[in-house]
C-alpha cells in the first residue's frame, strides 16, 4: 500500500475546487483557467505517509524478513526525500578555488 500511495502521489493530477476541472499539470497562473478557482493536488502527503510508522513498528515487533524491512527503509527514505525541503546552497567558482567548498 505504501508503494502504491507513493506512486499515486507522483502521478497525480490537479483539481479545481470550484468547478472540478482536472489538469495533468498545474496551470502556470496557479488558478483554474476555466473559472479562476484554486487548483489543489488530488493526493495529499498524509495519504502517502499514513502507514509508514505502523509498517516500521510491525516489522520490528513481528520480525519480518530482512528484505521487507529494507523495502520499508527505502520507502521511508523515498518519502522523506520527496516531502522534506533540503535547501541546497549554490556555490560559486570562487568557493571551489579557495578550497572552502567540500
């Protein structure tokens, strides 16, 4: 279920909350071109994360196979990388020339 929810999130559509029009990609204006209403995601973060913690807990409690525990770990990392904001600091050429960048 975790994998299916993650896949659904990555392939989701956008929906206008006012008129119900659906879009494959968000409109550039951020509003529905048909009625001007707000456009929202059809699959939310909570739907993707909802079984993650209980899956980890069941894996620990009942000693599931190492393959299954590793799959849950990988899904956890995939979900974290998708929803957590890792700000990347942009470096300039001088940062590399001075040796301060690693």
